[in-house]
C-alpha cells in the first residue's frame, strides 16, 4: 500500500487529495499506467506527464524512479512559489 | 524559516533579522506581493504540500549556505487565501559584504519559485485559474548550475 497524493489541478481533475493504492508497480511510470487504466479522470489527469512533477517520499524525482519501499508518492503541476 | 497562513509584517521581520547578527555588513531582502494584474483579482489561493514544504525550503537554504559566506538567512512563505497587495513571502540574507547577500537572495528566490511545493490559483470575476509556471523561471535555475 502506498499513499498517493494529488495537488493543484491534478487534485481537482482526479477529485480527491489523497488515496491509498494497492500496487505492485516497480516505478512511478508503472504506477501512472495503473492509475490511468482505472478511470477516465485519471487518464485525463495523467495524459501529458511532461506537464507533471512527482515526489517520492517528499523528494522531487523523475517518472522512471523506482518506488521501492516508498510510502508516499505525490503528483502535481510545476511549482509556482515565490 | 516559517511556512504559515497568517499575515506577517515584513518590516518588523527585516528589523529583527538585521539586528541579530555579529560582524554583518550587508542585509538583502526581497518581499513578494500578490499582484492584481488587471484590477480583477478577487483572491489568490496558495496551496502547498505540508509534509514536503519545509524540507524542500531547508534544502534550498542549505545549498545557499554552502555556496556563499552568509551570516544568516530567512525565508517566510504564506499559504491559504490572500488578496491583492498582501505579502506572500519574503527572503532575507546577511553577510559581511553585499555580494554574497545579493547572490544568495537571488538564488533563494529562483529556487523557491520553482522547487518549493507551492501552487498559486487566481480567482477573478471570470473564474479560477492555476498560475502556470514560466519557462523563464525554469531557465533561471540554470544560471546556478555548477
């Protein structure tokens, strides 16, 4: 089980901020493929991953990163702080 | 470092910051405000990723400490609902001489803009829109490549 978090428009498109996901995905990309296969709203949110960023256990990483023993994976658009 | 929804007084923060250091010859500060582009902004909503925000900012500040000779560094960033003219955030750096303080403040701003997990949404009479990141902001980071 891994906690999957969504922020900003990703959260709005999927319709929830956080969920627990049962997955055997080895990488973030595999998890994205599993989520996209679930429902249209996921497919829409993840349709262009170049528009997204991912953090594994609160560290920014790449989509080909392994999930390993991670407990929390977050998806969000490019950050707009400052 | 402070991440908060409450307003803060940048002048008071700067005075406190400026009076706390030994052997400090330069203080540089930056204050970011909510800009009302065409007089139609009702509010700006800043979302963040609480579990990640402080560690991301801490990592950015840590890198500034490694690169420049600093006496102190301050980052305050708000989240929640803000209005035009409100203070969103501030950065302050101090050092013996101004070059380090200027460079570190510039670096901190570039990195906070695109590497700290905040997202801005503008609410206007026309509706709501997430602020899009700018290519220029991402390009600005490459200035600091070593």
